[in-house]
């Protein structure tokens, strides 16, 4: 009777170890950014921004419309006040997918709502035109 108990307890211990080791390997294989709480992505480089990170932009009020020039996030815009600039980051226009130079911007329309603002990206100065 004792050998059966030892064999069964050994099998149970092996199953428990396999279960926990597979669970740990799944946690270790997920990228760090997937486990962090993120906000919206940068419209230029698609980098997932954290809740406290902002995109550098300039707002222009033209009559009842509000337009913005969006320059980029800390990861893709070299002159950002909190820059973490990387030369490997690819900056692309969300409308025409053309590559943007480091100082290029994207034109967007700003819709102001009580409590929350909405931004609609129109394109870069090449595909949108200098208006």
C-alpha cells in the first residue's frame, strides 16, 4: 500500500510543478509594455504612451475651428520637453504613410467637449497641404 501512495504523491507533485512552471514561463514571455497600464498610442510613431506621457503639439484657434500641429511623443520627437528620443523610432504620417523628418508635424483638428477633447488627425503637410 505504501508504494502506491508514494507513486501517486510523486505524480501529483510533478503535475503541480509542471503547472506552475508553465504559468511562470507565460508571464516571463509577455513583453513588459503589455503588462504596464498604457494610454493611447502616439499618432506618429504608434508608441504606446503611459498615462502621464503627452504628445507635443501646438494649438491654433481659427475662428470656430481649432487646429493642431502634432510633433510627436517623447520617443519620436527630439525636442520634446521630456525627451526619451530614439533614432530607431520610425515616424510616419497616419494618412499617407510617408516617412516624416525629425522636425515635421502632422495637422489635426481639435474638437472640444466638456470634460474631454477629441483629436482627428488629417495628415502631414505633404498630403494635407499647407493651408
